[in-house]
């Protein structure tokens, strides 16, 4: 599967952005999807994940209540709605796909994902 992330940009603290990740290839619903992010000088961290059918979701504690992951399987797209953004959210955001559709705790680890998009920069100014 090929993944193309978009929607990043510069926003003030407290603002919102919606990231999109368009997929092509095998049946989109057969992949669980995740968003991960990497700030300069740090490791890539888990942000959110969603099962192939969209029923199960998981969030990192740092974004819970502010970010929402969703997907539209008819459009082969996964989204990350980010509200009340903080300067600490500044990072390159990556979408990624796992070869299985179901949710499990494996999706909170970066090594679980087999396919990666190119990343989109999110910068939050204070």
C-alpha cells in the first residue's frame, strides 16, 4: 500500500489542523492505521491508531481528548483531527499501515507498521 499524508502547517497554540492520509493498493479496510510523530532530536512516537473497520481507536495520553482519529474506507483515507494544539505537538506526523485490520496494543509501537507515508510537518507557535 502507498500512503500520502497531507494537511500539516503552521498554527498558533490553541488552534486546529486536520491531517489526511490517502492510501492506494490493497483493500484499505484490511489495514489498521496509525499516526505517529517525530520531533527534532527525538524518537518517533505513537499518537493514535484505528482498526480497519473504524470501531476501535487508541490514543497516546498526551493527545487524548484533543485529537481524533477516523477513517473513511470508501475514500481510502484516514484522518487526524487535532484541536487545542500545543507547542509540544510540533513534529513531523507520519501515517502508517499495519498488515492486519484488527486493533491490538501492537499498534502503539512504531515497529508494528509495515508501510509508511512521507510525513507532514506540523508547527505550533506559542
